[in-house]
């Protein structure tokens, strides 16, 4: 895995995690623990999707 791919995956994971955390904690008013678990889960899924997409496009 190249450094560029890792940076791409980390960016997608961070963006998804922040979005889901803000949505859960501030808008839906869930507990902190629940919001963090959802953020970790969605961040991992976003990183996986970014990895798959990079392999499909050939970049």
C-alpha cells in the first residue's frame, strides 16, 4: 500500500467518523459512548470503501 492510498483512506475515515459523531451526539442527542462506537464503525467502513474504490479505478 502506498502512502498516497493510506492518506486517501485516512481522509475518508476521518470525514465519515466526524460526520457520524456530530450527527449522533449533537443532533440526535445520543450518549457519548454510542456516538463514538458509531463513528468508529462508519470510519472503518469508509476506509474500506475508499480502498475498494482505489483498486477498481486502477489508481
